[in-house]
C-alpha cells in the first residue's frame, strides 16, 4: 500500500512539473498578443489547480490506508 502512496506522490510531482513547463512555454510564447496570452495562462492555471486538488484528495484518501497497513505489519 505504501508503494501506491509513493506512486501518487510521484504522479503529483511529475504532473506539477508538466503544468509548470506548459505555463512557462505559454509565458514565453511571442506569437500571440497579450490578451490571448493572459487567457491561455489563466486556463493553464485552472487546469493546474484542478490537477493538484485531485492529487491531494487521492493522497488524503490513500494516506490512512497506507498508515494502517504499515501499523499492522509491526
């Protein structure tokens, strides 16, 4: 069970790095005007927050289970 929690934490880390990379790419994009860039950045921020919230909820659900498995093993 603790390996599942570790996998979820790694997915959260990799996912946040992915959204950070996409956000930085949108910031550096000179092919679009300022208003369109702001809309794109806001949309990316929304997706980033949604991803992070879901990852945190999954971690919160798995953490007590992982703790119970670790506790029962001793």
